[in-house]
């Protein structure tokens, strides 16, 4: 047994303060849910002996068949409940006379109200200072299917859905270890969203687990309905366009992150799983890398890094070479570019910025339109706009090719949030290249590295494994995917108590 560390107490959060006061009675519940069309009550006589009990619930939040068979039927027909002592009947109901799997005795009004909203049924017994609460929530949810935003070629084809308990069951099916711990918190004063923190005990860094829990406890918002409501409170800094929390729709990739020593997070209503800490290396790794042959995976990873650099630098390099450093271009290519630009009225930087902005507009339009026509509009819009711009002598063909190649190269990144951040930096590099040529590009790259080097995610350098004193060999492993049988240790920068993987 290891020594237990003394944790600092988390201060009470305002959302945990009771919102309703008074005695827990049926009349008080009817007063709270006044003008709620889905609030319903049902009065039943116990065993036909004339003692009435009242069941209240929210229509649509409970499974009617379960309530009828497991609660109402035994209350009305079970002979074991036909006793003259009402207190004894109440205790029998609380201790198992009814068939429902989960039953709790409530005496606090605020807790009972939260139960009712969450899909529980409340049974009020005459003369008792409280009620019995039975879990009977409906299980209506979207069926489990393949993830939509992450293509699966070789691997499991199940994806997270909006139901929290379904998602935790998917994780349990992939990771059957009893060391998998799931801690739950409630986020949002009005939404009361359940958020689970998942980690492998003995593998995940306890400091990271504690920090995630404390940051969740400090969230004070009305509703946690969107992913940004959680992400912006979980990261170390928000003054950066780069993502600091890795998310995935694939339970197998989520479980792989837990096995590496990361801390996971699942939220009710979001079909995503979050992994902390997030580093540059994790955002550039695809889920298929471990499914492919190590030689093929290494080549694809190397190609992905080249595409990242091309997407970031190609427009800026074109501006710098055409405007300031024409001697870097082959003679025939330079003459071809000069001939194409002869009738173009704009400077090179203006041409590039026009096409970059047009590219962003087409991409945003494709995302916002219905899926059936979004891709068609993006493809046709890109062809029509590009061809029309060239024929109208607004831009030159070489600029169109450079921007198109840079845009397509950006789609090779596994994380589109990282790709979007690099697209923003691409605009800055283009402006610097128009002002100072290659010196401006070099200065922009230095500023980018300086910015990334100053970011940490839960105590881990954002540039890990390329920074943090991990050595050249470990940095090389971020690009070269070694055979899995050769990799016996977990990443050192995650600070896992148990670094050795099981053979």
C-alpha cells in the first residue's frame, strides 16, 4: 500500500447550494412544477385497502412501461403490502417490496427536485416526512454507429453517442480493467450536466487527475450544453488559437489515451471524449497509425508533417520569392510567372489574401449547408470561383495553385482544430513575407515556436516530445513509429507512476 497524499479541500461551489427550501411534500412539488405541462401525478391505493399513495413524474423523462410494471402493479396488487401499520408498509417499500432496481429515500427537497428532472419517480406516502425515489428514466438515445468525423479503416466502428452511461459502457467494453475509475460531478446551475472523469488508477498522474477535478468543481455557469463550455474552463490558457485538449469520437482511441496515462472526460449530451493533457505530438497522430504496418505508418506520419509545413509556409514562401527573392526561382518558372502576372492589377500579397479568404469562405459555407449539398457547393464553388478569377485576371494561375495545394495539405491533419489554428498563422506569415521577404517568414516562424514553447497543458510542455529535455531519440519517435513490440515504456512527459507497459 502506498502512502496516501493529503489533498486540499475543494471550496464549496455556489451551484451546490440548495435552490429550493421548505418541507418535502407533494404540495411543495406541485408548487415548484406549476405551469409545467409534463408534470404528472398518479394516485394508487395500496393493495386495495384504501391507503392512497401518490406517484409524481415528468412525462417523457420516464419509461412508462417500467413505472407501470415495477411500481404501480406491485403497489396495487402485492398482498405483502396489505398491512394495517402504514409505517411498516413504507419501510417494506423502501427496502425492496417494489421491483425497481434503484430506490432511494429522500428527505431533502432540493435533492428530490433534481431526481425528478433526471428521470426519477417520487412516491409520496401519507404521514411520512419525505418520499421514496425510484430511477425509471427512459433509455431513448441515438443508436451506436461509426464515428462521423473520424474515418475508420482498420479498427472498431463504434462511436460515442449523447448518452453518458452508454459512453461509459463503451469504455468499459474496451477497457475491462478494474483499475478504471469513473468520478462524476455536476456542471451547470440550470443544465445540471453530469460530467465523468475517467482514468486508470496506478497509471494516470494523480496530480493531473486532481487538477481536472478541481477545474471541473470551479466551473460556475448556467448551462454546459456545448463543448466550448467545458474546454475553455479546462485549459491552462485561452489566449491561443491552438487546441489544448484532445477530443475524439472513437472509444478505442479514447481508451488508448487512458492506457497511455492520460485523463479522460465524458459529458452527458456530448458525443465526444476528451483527453488531457494535449500536446503537439498527440494532435499530429492519427488513430490509424497503430493499425497500419510500422513502415507504412512512419511514411504516412512523415508525409503528414511535410503537409503541415507546406500548408503553413507555401503561400508565404511564394510571396517572398516572387516579391523579393526572384533569384530563387528557376528562370523558366520566373518568366512564366511574370507573363501570367502581366495583366493582373493586384500585388502578389493581395492575390494570395484574396484566395485565402475565398478558401475560408467556401469551407465555412460547406460546413453550414446541409450535408447533401455542402460538398457539392464547396467543390463547384471552388472550381467556378478559381477559374473565373484566373480568367478575369484578378489572380494568376500560380497563386491559385499555391493556395490550393496549401489548403489541401491542411486536410491531412488528424485534428482540424490544429489545422484551423495553423490557417490563422498562415495569414500572419503571408503578411510578414510581403513586408520583409524570407526574413519576415523566419521571424514569423520564430514567433510561432516561441508562442508554442510558452504553452503548458496540465504541467506538460505543449511541444512535447520535441521539447522538455526529452532528448533527440524521443523526439524522433514522434515521427518514426517503431514496432509496438519494441516500445516498452510510456511517455515520460506524462509523468505516469507506472511507466512500463505490459508485455
